[in-house]
C-alpha cells in the first residue's frame, strides 16, 4: 500500500482507500460524492475532537468513537482503532503508514486485538495489509491461539488460510 501523506483519508463504501486530502472540505465533498457508507478519517486529530465521519442519508455525521491522538503516532492509533472496532479508521491509519504489525506495550498486535474483539472485517483488513499471522505477544499468545480459545471459528479459518500455525 502506498503511504498517503495528507491528513484526511476518504474510505469508499466498498472499503477502498482513495487519495488523501489536505483539508476537511475536500475530503467531505469526496465522501459525499461516493454516497452512503463513505467515511472521512482525520488521521491527525487532537484529543477530544471527533475523528471519523460517515455518510448517512446523503449527509455527513460524526461517528461516536471519539478522537485519536496524533501525538501517539499512527501505530498506536491503529491499535486504538482496532480496540474500538472502527474498521474505517484502521484503513485510514494503514494508509498513512501504520504498520499492520503494530503492537501495544505488551506486544499485543493489531491482529491479536482484532481477533480478541471478534472483528472479522478488521482481521481481513490487517491480513490484506500483510500482518504477520503468527506474531505472538510477550506472553506467547498468537492470533490463532486466541481464536481457538475464544471459539472464533470463522476467524480461525481465515487465519489458517493466511498461514497461521
């Protein structure tokens, strides 16, 4: 995936990332042109400022997931987006250069968190972005171990198809 340098990322209704925008007005106009279920992601938002908009009924609405903190960097914000189960923000931070293998302080990768949250959409996004399907956290937990432990059969099949052991 090519790294996008502009702040605002537009995600189409079919989950494709379009080119970025330097200003919110351009991003909002593009999202509205794509129609319902298009998203605008502000990848450099400040704390307490909304960061995700979605087109619903031909108008933009903020999604109630709060903000991301640009001071934390794209990798940490990617992990936070996965934990909040905001797939559009996951795509936005990946487009800005976040690693598909980003990990939190205990080594929990974005993929581990997606499995733990039971989010097959985000699992697919991360696998398509090249996440290491066998990368373990500091305690030795892998995405597959978590999928099996939690009975996430659909996700475990996806992980196996991607090479999980």
